[in-house]
C-alpha cells in the first residue's frame, strides 16, 4: 500500500545531502540522478504502514524498503508502545531476504534507544517462531523482517500485537500516525548494537523458548508415532528460506528418515536464483522439487515459502505422476484428517470450532458439518483467524479451536501460534500421508473420496495487476464502479445476491473492501483488492459432477469477468 504524495524533488535533494550509511543506497541515488520519472517513483510517496506492516522494493527513497524507512517505522512503533503504556518488550525475527539481518539489527537499535528491551533471534527463524516468541515472553509487539513469498527485490516489516496476531486496524492506525510524525532521515533514535547488547536492552531468544516452540508443534500430532512405521519418502524444499532448520527438526522428531532436500534451494539465499517468485502456490517455484521427487519416486513433495508461514505440496498419483494440491484442497484434507483422527483417538474437544476465510472453499463447511464441527467465517487475512482464538481464550474455551485455514496455503493447528504456520502444517501433512499409506490408501485417494461424498468444488483465483503510481487509483475506480452498479449476471448465470463487506451491519464482520456475488446456480464470485500488492483478485467457486465440468464453469465465469478489469 502506498501513502500520500510527497514533494519528491525536495525529498530527493535531502537524501543527496544525508549520510546514507549503506553503500547500495548512495550508488542507487547516483544512478537515478537526472531521471525525473525514477526520482518521482522513489520519492513521490512514502510506504504506508498497515495491518500487514510495510512491504516494498528494496532501494533508496521513501517509497522503498531501506534502513531509514525501517528506522522510521520502528520509531513510530516505539512511541506507540511508550505512549500507550505497554510492556517495554518486543520480539524480532527475520528471514533470508537481502538486508534481513541488517534491518533486524536496526530495529533492535531503535527500540533499545527508546528504552525498550528486545528479544532477538540469533539466526533466521520463521513467522510461526516469531509469533510464538512474542507470546512466550509476553511482549507488547513482535516484528518479522520479511516480504513473505514476494520476489527477491522485496523486503518487508510485519508487525504483531501482544497476542501473536498481526496488528489490528486500530493499533496499526495509531502506529502509522506516529510514523508520519517521525522524519524518515533524522527522526528515529538509535544506539550502537554492541552497546544495546552490553546494557541488556538487546537479548537473544533463549534455547528454552526455541524448544518450547517445537514441543507446541509436536503436541498437535493426531496419531503420534504413525510416521515411524509408515516408510514415508519425502522431498523437501525450504525455497532458500527459513524452513530448513525447524521443518527438518520436526521430520527427525516424527521419525521420518527418508528425506531429500532440494540442494539448490536448501540454504538461505535472498536472491532466490532458482525460483524468481518463491511461492509454493506457483508451479515455477516447485519445478526443482518436482524433478527431484520424480527421480527419487518420493511419496510427497513439500515446499515452504521464505518466512515459512505457507506450505505447498505435490502428491504422487498411482500412475507415478505428481499432482499439486491447492490450498483449499489441503485445508479440507487437514480438517477431515484432524476431525476424524481426533474423534477416533477420543481427543476431539467438546463443541469444536474450525475457522476459514470467506474466500476459502465451501467444501470445508460440508466436512465440518459431517464431524459436528462449527465452522466460523472471517475476512481474508490470518489475523482474523487468530482473533477468533482470542475470543475463545477470553471465554476460557481456547481448547475448542481445532483448525484454521485460508486458501493461500495458510494453515494453523493449536493455539500457541496465531499466524499461518508451515511448521505445524508440514508435520500434519506428513503424518496424514503416513497414516493413509499405513492403511493402504493415500492423500490422493482420500481427496477423491471427499469429492465423491460432497460434490466436486473447484476454487480458482485470477489476479489482475495495476502497477505504477496510478495503479491504486485505477483499482479504486473499478471497485467503486462495481459497487455503484451490481452486475445482473455472469456468463448467463443470474446474480442472486451481491454482498458488500463494507456493510458491517449486513455481514456481522469488520468493514472490508470485498464484494461477493452469489449466483443462482450456487456458484460464487468474490472480488477483492490485495492488501499487499497492486492487484485485484477474483475468486471463483464452481461446482460440477467432476473436475472437468467445474473447470469449464470457471472458464466461463473468468471470461465474463475479464472486461471489468481491463
């Protein structure tokens, strides 16, 4: 997201006179000198702080991620903590992205200079570990330096509240006001890192906390010990991110010994040279893993994104091919596995609750109903799923929470973490595969059984990009047009209901810039601008007697929608 327009020429001159501390920033400043369009692109806006924090391209200027923008954001957060009288303690982690450790240290130095103690991971660790540490140490906030699954040119700054969820709208709004009051070049307090360590203001996350995280993950096992005897063979890729250590540690704990790691994607590398878009949702990111899985004849390929909050898989079919499993399919498979397994083991809580986002598959509702699980729907964004756990916690009922997921490969079991957790999800996926294998079945077979029982639901997403400074305005215009004039039909299917999620009174949920169209034939179309990228996403749910029929239905809808986004 981008903020308001700035006097870019004046700002550029200010940065030219400043000591930029980072050689890369000075060099880039020289390169863009004399190019008005580039100067405007770098200095015409400031990156905006929202509930997902900040995300942007690395580089010089107010509209880029760099150590000054990181300092400014942290100073705003520090002032918010001090003025609200919150606990003067913040957890920090970072992933393998370029400048990750540099930014993490800068964050620590600014917080320390404001008298706020820091718990910093001494090596890169994923989002779930950061969410866990924030809760473990009773911090008022957590900060994760990551741009999640974006390309290598990006980095970002995810901010968490004391509950381990990404910040609420209200808190993020207050922090953003403090950020805007802070001069980007000179406004942040800072102190040398070595001095902050010496004074005890920067402390490292202890082994005890790291071990407690692994115990929390393992406590979510449904059929403990099943992996030891199933003979499961895995190929795993951390996509050059943070998953390597925590995920392989869990494999060892489960007793899975036949694990091959994709060698080119094993170790942290912020350039992501083998997968320009390190996102397990995208086939290109999975290609190295798929080739190795075929070579090894592995049962399963797993891939976690750089900050290990998402996990994607490919499963081997009877013919020896590999099939990617969508986020919706995996959400349904895990819900089915956890509910049926815990029922069989006698560990299903009373009045269990599962949570999914409004854009995720209605097939999950059918599965939940089958096992007597209440399914709650939230807005898109995992913080809303975390919030549902908080509501249960406040009533002393958090043990009722069974599982939460959203279609973009984000899953959570247990309540120790309050964000997407690819570590616990990797464990459960492997355990599920081992369980079905032991019982003469497979993930693929179980998925087909679910479709045969409840109908073939296809969920698909199309993204429409609107780059550049005018992109946000164009996106806004499209959403306003759709609100003003609700389409009567899509591909000949009449629209039965148009739900506007800005109308909280109607939806019972916080306001959100989302439009949902229910068609008379039971299909749905959801239109939503991305919160982190200049994109509008269209989500389709179609129903057919088989995959092909559901796919044809989706193609018809996509063709009908495309002109709206041109």
